[in-house]
């Protein structure tokens, strides 16, 4: 699971809290959670994304967790957290 506190200037932001895994050639897995489902304008709101990733994926690839903001909107981010909840065989 990844989570963060965000503060956006708009309720209808296009930004996405994103998790991805990569090998040297390509993006192997990508998932995102749209901020607009969680945020209230000009308030700190918790955004989270829970993902199932096979255990082997985590050993072989680089992990990335980031805020993708294609509209370059004013958004504050703090407390970005990556948690391993459990491993599926």
C-alpha cells in the first residue's frame, strides 16, 4: 500500500498517486489512484492505493511511488509512505 497526505487547490484535480515497477527495458506494472476521489479543496486529505504485486516482482525490479501531476496543478504532498502489508505466494 502507498499513501500520502495531499493538499490540492482544486477538488477536480487530474493528479494521480502512482506506484510502478520497472526493469531496465520497460514499465512492468503500473497502478494509480486519482486524487479527486479523496481530496477536499485546500484541506489535507489522505490518499491511498493498495496493490497486489507478486512477491518475485519486488525482488527483480525497481519500485517507484510518486505523484503524477499532468496538469501541473498546485498540490502539496507530505508523508509519502510505502507499506508491505503481506506477501502472496
